[in-house]
């Protein structure tokens, strides 16, 4: 069996970490299979995939295609950038068609909207295509249309949560759609292991003993809620013994999709909390950073498709506060293994942070329950158990009725 994965970006965001986990899981379950990865951009994912014994081919996107993005932009602007990218994209699709023809895949498995569409048109006719959808398509004016146009050339869509699977069903009603929750490396994301020195990383003096560390770990995408987090901190009583951290940096090339750390520093200063917040910048292995926290905050202002960091925080036995919308709420049970706040509601978030800073027992209880949940639901070997039967079915090696039941949306 030869499975070819395709991903637009090279840096390690949540979608890339999840793809790497998927490939590692399939690799461990089927050591003799040939796995290949085609990347639209060079970056750390290429090296990591090679280390996971995956043949890796970098075929860089033309610049206009790399920067093309319609999240949050209106239809007119999206159409304009699409037109600008069109010529290069058509040439790129022919190049991809040649690469795929040479690789002779039995299965194509794409990660990311641009690759879903490109692979639909560049795939060898006999290779079934699986779209692994990790974001909401219905809110993307351009992608929504392109996916609908291409859906007939795709065999199955996988959503990273039921919420995302339901969304893709709305956009492509004819397409068979399944849900496969992400999973993570539970040995790396564990309560045991070294803790990073977040103060040193942020250029701050060591915090006094007894300080409770509260952090938001995310890419700098606008909707990840950094401003909500900072506004919540600004509402906390001055004498509350906490220190906060913004963990992460700008990652992706897509135009206008991210904040800058300088903007966030300026906001912290304007809110009068500059001395309470450290900015670590990008961290390649977040497990040691998450372990160094007492409270992990997830504050996305829009429904979070899955929210890998929530699973990572629970797996590290941290107390997690999560923004209650989208796939994120499918991962947790309010009050038992995490606390929640409504998206964008900095006042409620402040109250939750204050509760946790004051109550070590509550933190410990949530952390223990979180680890148990992670072991039950996010063990990485599950990914292979879910996708391999699908690969076998699509290539005619397994009758549909023998495939373990996945959570289908219909
Ligand atoms: C995307 C989603 C995020 C999810 C990740 C992995 O980055 O925005 O919610 O955790 O993919 O599936």
C-alpha cells in the first residue's frame, strides 16, 4: 500500500502536528507500507516527516497561492486574490499531477483546503482521495465554492470533530463524511517531564515562589483570542499571585491572517499589565511549556474546529479553561476535566482564571481528570485503527461492513 499525504504548509501548526501524528500512527501500525508526503512549502514538517520514515517531496507553491486566504475576507477580496493566484495555480496543478503520477499512490490523503482542491484536480484517476478537514469551510467564501465544485472528485471527507464534519456536510451534502478526533503523543504530552523556564524565555526575572502560571498557547491567528486573554488578565485583582504567558509566534504565510507579537505587547502595555505578561515567542516543542503552566487558557473567539492544545493541556495534567464553542466542547466535560467561558467573554474568563489561581485543589482535580480523559480519548494508536480500515475499504481490500464504525454524521 502506498499512501500519499499532501499538506500546503511547512511550519508546525496544529494541522501539521496532527498530520505528523497520523503518519506516525499509520507507520507504527503498518511498518511495510510506503508513506509519502508532498508539501507546498519547505519547513520543519519536512524534516520531521523524514524522521518518521515518510518519503518527503517539497514542491513549493507559487507565492500568490501561498498567500491566498479567504478566512475573514469578503467575497470580492477573496475573488480578487484568487484571480491573481489563478495562473500560477494552474501551472502548479500540472506539476502536482506529474509528481502524483510518478508516486503512483493507492490512496491520497490531503490536509488543508488548498491541497484538498489541488489534489482533486491533479489526482491520478484511480487513486481515491480523502479530504482531512480541520477548519470550517462554510465561513470561507472562496474555499466553500471550490470545495463544492471539487467534491465529486473526492471519496470521503474526515472532520477533526463532529462539529467540523457537520459543517463539511453542509457544504458538500453528497460527500460521505466521517469524524476522526485528533490524537497526540501521550508520552510527550505527559505530566512527567522537564518544564521550560518560561520566565527566561520571555526575558523576565524569575517569578516569586507561589506564583501561579497562566498561559495561552496558540498560533497568532486573529481568532485565537489573545486580546480576550489580555483583557481578562487586566480585570484580575492586582494582588492575585499569578504570572501570565503568551506562548507562540507567527507561523503561516497567508496574508493578513495573524497578529504580531509587537501588537500584543502594545495591547498589554495599554491595559496596564505589561509587567504581568511574558511573551515567549515560537516554541517548537510545546510540551515542556505547557507543563510549566498551572493553568492553560484556550480563548478562541470563533468556534474552534478541534483545539489540539486543549487535548495537550489535559494530557499534561494541567487545569484547562476552554472557549465553549465548536469542536472544542466535544473534547471536555465542563467542571469535571476543564472549565469553560463563552467565546470572547473576557469577564467570565477572568472569573475562571481567578478561581483557579486561588484554588490549588481545583487545579489538581481538573488536571487529574484531564489526564484520564486524554488517555481514554487521545491515544495516538487510535488514528491508525480508524483510518487504516478506511484505506482498505477505498482500495477494495475490505468490505464496508467490516470497517469499525466511525462517528458518521449521517
Ligand atoms: C486546525 C484547527 C484546530 C485543530 C488543528 C488540528 O489548526 O484550527 O482547531 O486543533 O487543525 O486538527
